[in-house]
C-alpha cells in the first residue's frame, strides 16, 4: 500500500465527480498514514433511515488503527503488512 496520496480538496470537483460534498475536517491535500482525509464509501443501510445514498464522503484517518490502541500514531507503522508475519502481529489480528 502506498504511504502517501494527494487528495482532491476542490469542493466543486467532489460534487461533480462523486456527487457528494467534501466533509468537514478533510481539507488536507497531502495525506500520509495517521492524517485525516476524506474517504468515499458506499453507505451501510443501517446508518441511514429510508433509502441510503449511492455514496457518502466521510472524514477519517488514513491507515490501519487497531480498535484496542489509544494512540493513533500507530497508523505510521501499520499501513503496510508483511505476509510472512501478518498472522502473528497483534495489529492485524482482527483485521
């Protein structure tokens, strides 16, 4: 997995290409593991009453952050797994 990506921060582009609004808190252009950015996903029906939209944009942290950690800087170390050790590392146990 790449450790860096350049996000689209132009609100008009979001609306035109994805049909969603850029979420608040996701305005960074350069994103690295542990940074907050925007993610476009297919909504889960249980998160919406009635018919869910086709897509939704949300702000979130780029990288794997295990549910048991209290320190989000772990995302700097968990963005890339090695196939030889992934089964034994606690960070990937529940992924």
